[in-house]
């Protein structure tokens, strides 16, 4: 016997997938720091979740660059930071 499907006019069935993968990465509202660093993309905002991620992208603490110090101090108490590296500021 054939199966009958009854549909209402103007009704369109949509399935909403709510099985999103768990969020990986920084959470919360990140602070913004603009500064100098040894390496990394210039003039591109990059969000990191901890200082280890920052070091991997922008380099470690350097007395001639102030950006890593600001990032390190902020990330001691928070878990998200957006850093924008600038060029030409400071001494090499």
C-alpha cells in the first residue's frame, strides 16, 4: 500500500542542526593591545587564549618590545586577548 504524505500549503520543513562542536579557543570578551613584538603578522588583529599561544605567534618577552609584557600581564587574569602588532615603533 502506498504511503500518503499530507502537507499544509506554505509550510516548509527545515531541520536545525544543534550539534555544534565544542568551542575551542579563547572565550570571553578579549582586550585589545596594540604594540611591538619580535615576530608575527603586522597590522592584523590576532586573538590568543593564553601567553603560550601569544609566544608561539608573536615571540617571547623582549626588553626592547613592550607588547609581550602587556599581553603577559593581561593574560595572567583573563583568557582572551586580541593583539595588533605594529612595525617601526621602539628600538631594535
